[in-house]
């Protein structure tokens, strides 16, 4: 779905057109396809906006399907301090190193998936059954990053190799077993029921004692809809491989980028921060 040619297209918001005071803003961002380029995983095009946010002391918080080791390596490279929401909201790693578990541990998901696969002949392969080399081949990650992607704490990415009808049946079978299936950028993800990026954001706001913080959320896929739908300001980043996810019309403020990935991220955040500066001085 191609959007208008402007760098940052947006719907006129009904309320909260600009963020409140800088101290109460959190930038919460998906990584793959959003802050990271879909093909190269580069984030360099977003450096100017990240630096601008840093001058305003606005935290940039990854909210990702990636594992904690993957994301820790990235934020070190990006010179971010944390916190981190990882594995689709299954856990939060605070800046002091503490981890808040919001889901059962990994082995419980694996046991349930193995039982389902064995008794129903479902055709899928998860990260647990893949070698580091296979994960690298499917993701185009380096071997080091693929090894970190395999270090899971709660959830299982998998490649579905059956047809659409068997996938629908698989999802139906997962429901009474307290497993949700969500579609990410390259893989489906099996995670504990009730886990979501949005739930983790709300938990984090309470943990940081800023329940009324203005959330600027950025994402590019259906996996981000709940997070984007509840944000005060939602930025939907263009992805070269798929259409924009569809958000409810009740959203306070929705922006769409024309540029892809980190360049779109940079354009959107720069525009918002400049608008905020002009409005608040």
C-alpha cells in the first residue's frame, strides 16, 4: 500500500496533537523493519533523530520480538541505556539489569508445541529445532546474531510450512492451551496468551512511575497493532515487503512514513520533535 508522497503523511488527530513536556515522553519502537532496515538490519539512517531525542532526554525503548541478548547488543551499538521490552512483550529488562517476567518460561511453550506437532502432524519448524547456521540463512543475520536469536527466554519463532487452512486449525488448537500465535516480519511467533507489547508498555510505565507518560510508538507490521493502537502518537513505518497494518480509527494521532525503515523512522521522529520544540519553546 503506497501512501501519499509526502515524507510524513498523517491523519488529523482528535486530541493530543503534540506531546506534553519532554520529561514525560517515551519513544517505544519495534526493531525489525522499523528502526532496523528490513534487508540489512542497519539503523544508521536513524542516527540524527536518535541524537535529537537524546538531547531532549527522551528515552528510546526497543519493543521487539528479538531476544534479550540480541537487543542488548543492539542498544550497546546504538548507545542506548535501556530499558528493553523483548520477545513481543514477554519480558522487560530494566536499565539496572533487573528482569520482569511477564510470561512462563521457554520450555513450557516448547513442550506444548511439540505435543501439538506430534499429535496433529502440523508442518512447522521452530528456532529450537534449527541450528545457528539455519537461523542465519533464514534471517540473513550473522552467526553471532543468529546464536543470540536462539537464546530464548519465553517464546518460539517458527516457519509455517503447511497450508493456510492447517495454520488456522493450528491457531485454533493453541487457544485452549494458552498460546497465542502472532505474525512478525519473517516468522510466526508462539507466545503465552495475554502477552503483548502493549501490556508490557503499561507495565513499564508503572515500573518507572510515569503512568501518564505520552507514548510515541513506532512499528511496521500486524504484530505492532496493539502497541500502535494504544499509543498517544503512532508512527507506522513503511516496509518494502508489505502493506501498512490497519489501525482503529479512534487512534489519537497516526502518522505514516513514505521512506522505509530507519530513514522513515528518522523523518517521523525529527518532524515530531521539531513540532514539539516549536509548540513548547
